[in-house]
């Protein structure tokens, strides 16, 4: 799933605000906290995109040609995605 940069920034601000309002953190530097949240979210989304690409390539490389959107494709996608997560120790 892809989000626009504006949407990602909006989500980051909501995370930042919610952490403070729920008294889960007390920021000493709010701007630095927001930068860290943004970096974490962007890194997570980049990793997710990388894993998605790897899984799709793996499915495409199968000899039997599995069609995207079919139940078989969905099962393989979940299986291979989990395998990639384990490889990356996430």
C-alpha cells in the first residue's frame, strides 16, 4: 500500500500528538521527536516496499505462472512474505 508524502506526514504528526496526549512520553525536544517518528515511519514503509518487491519477484519466478489476485497467489504471497521477515529477523 502506498501513501502520499502528505499522508505520511499527517500520520506522523498524529503519532507524535497521541504519544504526548496519552502521556506516554514527555518530549524534551518536540521537533527532534517528530523527526525520529518520520524517519521510523519512512524506514518501515521502505522496508515493506522492499519485501513486497522481493516476494513478487519470487512468485513471478515460479515455473507454473501463478496469477496475481488468485487464492493461490495470496497464499504464496503471505508465505513468502513471512519467510522474508524471518530472514531479516523482524
